[in-house]
């Protein structure tokens, strides 16, 4: 019995996803728990693991294809099992079991038609890089790798053929191919000799600008940030806070929690402070659908996590009722899941407020963009020591700036200022969290 891998539903709100990268090729042996491919959605990137062992027999969708949930994307079967007839006749039935479906020759059901909004060239990363560097159109090449994949050898061969068309000595042509030199750039009207190629290699090379397709996550981020900027009239307020007591408070907590293996971060404390404050400012914990204000009962605080592909915002659900220890453990778990492509859509959906921290990069002020459809976002800046006046005397204190962006459709400036003032009071008097 063969098994079909389907596009998994990683959360109740997920309707479609894309295979951003295949980690297995046709013919590869697959073990239980091995990553088959990387799935990308509007909110997350997820490593899809196999729940069956066998041979990766058929890749049904290509990298970049966007398909509906439960759509078959690949087939795992025994090496000798015949699946050709099943595929050609579309006589495949499937019953979803998480991300696995079973094939039956006796079924009249068909694989759902696959539609693709973006199909990438089937080429290896090295081949793509070479093509970008030397302005080669990969669509002109015929791949000789698995599944007609274009590999670096194909690019070398193409360059060699192009170089042969230019009047070049055999030695010059050989050096050009070995050193990946495009002889069109040597720019010589007479025959190109060995020394011409060597001189070109030594000289500064003016390379053409390259173009790369954005990742699916990067595309979604661009769309959501543009939408947020166009939809919401945003205003950013800045304030400075003395973090002397916050630093001492955190150090005391960590001394106490060390034996339990828990480490409290500034983000954890700010999540708790924000959640507690949101309960007193319901409109900051609201959203607006264009017709009505939606007041959220719980404070689901999102924490922006930076990945190579871009930002992702998992959130701590009901942070207002959780202890700092619970929040600390949950944020560590969410960050690890984000960095290992294990987040589900449940981890990233339902947020009501977001915190984004650029303090570790030495940033003093910035204007964060609201994570729609939320009403506001809190930007956290770096802690620096500077002179301040206390009781008419100048002293050195650690200070931190807060940048609070709000949606003026939902909040007025006075309400936003009161909220930010309350956050500042918590930071400067963190023992208030215990009241």
C-alpha cells in the first residue's frame, strides 16, 4: 500500500500552503521522522516530517507551488510498487490521517487538480548562483540532474559552448571555463588569448546586478506591511524610562529561578507588564474590522522573532493570567519552534498586541509598524547609561526608550499616552506587578 503526503492543515485557519523546499528527491529512502519538505504559509515555515518509511517515489508539486490543504504533494511507496498506472489514470483515493493518505486501485476518486501561483526553475542552488553571477537565463539550459534538474555541470557546459562561439584560443577557452569567466565580458575584437583571460581575472570585475525571487515568507511580509501602512493611520509616541529598578528586579528573579532552570528575560517581563496594562485599556487590546470594534477578553501578546527569511510573530496566549515563570518557559519554546520551523498557525494566530525589541542592536528610537489587525505595537530600544537629573542632582542612570505605535482609527492620542505612561510606571516600579 502506497502512501501519499498531503498538504497538512497546520491550524484551524489554514486553507492553503506552499512547498518552499523539497528535502528529498525521487528515489531517496525515507525513514519515519525525516523531513520531507518545508511548508510555508502566510504566517509560518514548517518542516514536514514523514510518518512512514519507504522510498520517495513521486513529487507531485514543485517548489513554490501553492495548493489547498489535503492536496496530495508526494508519494512514498515500496521500491518495487507500481504507481505509474495509479498516477496516469488518476485512480487514487485518499483519506486524511494528519498528513498521510492511502492509495487504492479500486477507487474512482481523483487527485485534486494542482494550481500554482509561482513555479520556480528546477535548478540546484549552486547553478542558480552561477546563473545570477554571469547573467545566464536558466530557461535556455537543459538539466541533466535528477528529474531534469539543472546542476552546476550544466551551467559549465553552457558557458563552454558560448565561449566556443567567441574567437578564442583553446588554452584561453579552457581557463575561462575553469575559472567561470564569461568571455563576452573580456571585450576584445580580435582573438582572445590566454593572457587576455588572465588579465581579465586580475582586473576589477564589474558584475551585472542580480535579481532574486523573494521567499514566500518575504512576499507575505511585504504584502502585510504594505496593507498595514495603507489601512491604518499610525502615530508613534516615544518616552524614556529609568530601568534601574527593572534591572535589579530581573536579577533578583533570576537568582530565585536559577534552581528551577528558568531564566527571565526583559521581554518576558514586558509581556507580563503589557498584558496587565491591557486589561485596564480595553481599546488597546481591540481590533477594528472597518465596521465594528472587537474587544478581546484575553491579552495574547506577540513577540517578534527574527529569522533569516524575515520576522515571525508567535504569541503567548492569555498572558494576563500567567506567571512570569510560565511566560518565560513559553517564550523559549515559541522562539525555539520558530527557529526550527516547528511553529503551527495556532502559535501565530489570535494575537492582540505585539512587542518588538531592537535593543540588542543599539537602536535608540524607531517607529514599528502595527501587526494588523491589532491596535498597537510596543517597540523596545537599547538600554544606555546617561546623565539624568534626580532631586536637582545629576547622576548616571541606565535608561531605555519605548516606541509605541497605535492605530488612530481605534485610539486617540490621550488614551495612547496614558497606556504608555502606565507601561513606564511598571518598568520604573516593577514590584507593582505583584499588586
